[in-house]
C-alpha cells in the first residue's frame, strides 16, 4: 500500500510516498481503508523535529475516516463508515498518512447512516473529540455556563466554540488577529476578544465575578492570565501548547487564585478505560453537521499527493480551521 514515510526530521519534503506492506490485523484491532484524514499540529511538530527525537521510519497521522475492511470480532462490518483517532496512531503503529490503517477497536467510532462527504467527516474526529473530552468529562460544562476559549482560531478552538454553543454555554473566544473576529462570531461565539496576552481585565468587564471555565489552547504564555479570568471554584483546562509548555516563574501563592482549579487534558486518553469512545457524541455531531445545525470547521482540502503543501500551509499558521487530505 502507499504511505508517506519519514526517516529523518525536517521540512515537509522529508515525507516520501512509498510502497509499504499492508498492516496485519490482530486480536482487538480493526483494519480501515482510509478515505480522508485531518492534519494536526502534533504531526507537524513530529515531522519538523520540535516534538523530540524521531523513531524512524515513521508514518505520521493520528486520525482518519474511512470504511472497515476487517474486524475479526464482528463488532464492525466490512464497508461500515467509521472514524478513528489516537490509540497509538503515528506512534507505536502506522499512522493515517496511508491507504490503510489497523487500529485498536476501542478507538473506532461508527458514523451510522449520516449523509456527509469524507472531507467533512475528516474535519471532525480529533478536533471534536478533543473539545468533547476537555469540556464534558473534564470540565463538566453545562448549559448557561460562561466559557472562555483561549486560542479559538485553531481547529480545536473552532470545534470547541461549536460544541460549547450546542451544549448551551455562553462563549468568549479569543484571537490574536482582528481579521478573524467575524469568523469566530459566525461559528457561534457570543463575543470575541483580541488577545494581547493579558485579557483578564477585559473578561471581568463582561463578567465581574469571572467566567466559569477556560479552555486554554495557547499554552504556557497565557495560563497565568487565564487563571485570573476565572471565578472562585471555576477551572482552567489546558489542551494546547502553541506558545510552549513551560510557565515561567509560576508563583503558587500569587498566581493561583483562591479555589481555582488547573487541569491538563491530553487526547492520549481517548479510547482508554477512563475515557471510552462509545460515550463520545461524534456520530451525533456528524449528523448535526449534515443537517446544517452546526457550521463546518473545514478550511482547506488537499489531495493525497499534495500532503507536502498541506504541511506547508499548517506550518505557515495561515490556516484558520481544519486542513483535511482526501484519498
């Protein structure tokens, strides 16, 4: 089968299209014919070397949508439309930049009979599963709560706006570019702040007691300020590290407000016993998208032979929304 293989880190051109053996389906696994997949910042970081040493050769890709080829257990049937994300994809098993993947059965989600094309489906798994995992199991977000989304122009930030509004929350979204404010309002944000790095005072002008929760996607640079935006007994959950993973000189006495919680959520939890995906609302989200009840977060689509251009776009930080690749 065809797959993009990397043997060393570097510019997008280090990804080489090669013929590799088809993966073997073992007990507890499902083989999927890949029809499309999303591009993620993590994959760009691994390819560029900023994530750390590379275990070469590697096929990148942490999510995909496609059709089941084989499931020895019978839980899924051949031709069934499914999504998969994480579960070791692109790390300890061949990633989704390939014509086929074999994945853990616990990391497969059926779409049912939803009428949505592969490209739209490919925009959903990683972004919406991350938003769901952070906002529902982790934060317990409920109707009417006030949520600040820091770094909302990212694909997961956009998914979080859509998901939080669907859940009935009030959303303040942030962006560093004035030009993106209108897009975030279109997605459903109730208000948008241009993020200068210190916005806690502006947040409290809208909500003097502070917001109920913050979804922190920007990372180390803004966590301290996000903590100051939250009411007592509210919480900040960090899911992104766009500005780094270190909070310089964090003072536990002055920087952590009374009774404010700080958490971290990683999508490595997806499909584990602690966060089973049979509880994830991905199929319902796809159905709502097919009905036009929620907006699309897909921004750009590329063919399989254009994956280098897709990575170049992601690396440029000019994509506002999800980048998908179709096979």
